C-alpha cells in the first residue's frame, strides 16, 4: 500500500520544527530515520497529515560525556553509536548497539526514533532501563527531563506530547567498578528479539552495590526487573545470587506464546540470560 496524502515540512532549525509541532499537534509526525514510521505509513497504521523531517537540524547528532552523563543526540544513527569510542565506558550500550536490527536499519535508524517508537521488541528501551537513563523532551515553550521508565508507557506508547520532540538521551556516567552486557536471542540476524536482557552492575567493596536489569520482548513494553535488582543490592556475587536474580526476573517477565517460542521457554531464557549476563558483568567490573 501507499501512504495517505500528507504535507511535507523540512525545517532547518529546532525552533522551526517545534513551531510546526505546536501548530499541527496530533496531525503531525516527526520523521528522522523513518525505519519505524515509514512502514507504518505504508500500511496506513499511521496517517499523519503533516510530516516534519528533522534530518537537516544541526546539533542533534552528537555523542559526548558532559556533566556526569553520556549525552546522545536524538539523530544519532545506530551505526554511529556502535562505532563511537565514547561508549566503551558503557558496555551495556556497546554490547547492544551492533545487535540492533540489520545493517540497513542501523545505517538509517536513529536512537531517538527507536525509543520514541516504543516497540517492546526494541533493544534500546531495555538498555536504557538497565542504565537508569532519561530523555529530554523539547517543545516551543521549554523542555523537560523524563526518566525512561516514565517515558515508555505501553506498546508503541510513550509520555511524549503531540507538541514535543525527543532531542537527547542522557545516561548516568558509571563510576569505576562497573560492568554490563546485552544478551539477545533472535531467530536470524536482524530479527526482532525472542528474548533480550540488558544487564548493568556497580560493585561496592566486593559486593554488588546496585544492578540494573532490562528485559526485551517479554511484555507489553520493555520491562525493568525491579525485584531482581533489589535482591542483588548488597549481595555477594556468585551463583546463588545470580540464580535468585534470574528466577525473580523470569517471574517478572510477561511473555506470550507465539511463533518464536512458548511462554515457559521465554521465561527460561530470561532466567538463563540474567544469570549469564550478571556473571559477565561482575567479571568485567572486577577488571
């Protein structure tokens, strides 16, 4: 199918883009990489009357550490993120970035667009949940910073307002003694995850000071395994602690049986991936 008719706008500044969103509200959609929006428009699941192409706007495609956080511009392409030297200090991101979709999507798709799409099978949502990230939402009248857990509301639903645009993702800079990874099961390279697990660990005096666990494709949105995280806080790292966290994460998961596997199978993979990911993250944190 072909998209329904729309008016195309190509602003050259952020202020111009925000003015268009303020003017057209729910009738407008932001176009960045288009890897999520264009297929929806072709199927007419989305039919915006106005398309606001933000690719010419400067200053939204940077990656830098500043003021205690990693700042990722909304227009950063997936391959740009994967190739960045800056993310070496953020191993959960570094592990996930090359596994997102396929090379074509990674060349065109943007970080901001992926998070705004809020697909529960999207990898970055889980990564950002594990790392305690937040997003910056701008509108003509100002901006607000929203924790990622409050941004991702449901399947394809976020807390962004019609006159707002996601402009930046902020990830707290970890201190020494941290580690992380991202484990993903897919039927073939480039497929959506059957199950994914994002892991982050911060060590403190030989014990686990804090942990972050985000789960992919096992719920109506990317899930944060808070009970498993709480069980790890202050725990001595080892098989027993990892097994308990894996069990709790599997209980927190909400998978459904489909062509990729049964509910029981997906819960088992969550259990295994969390235990395996924690072992890898702790080993990394210990240096």
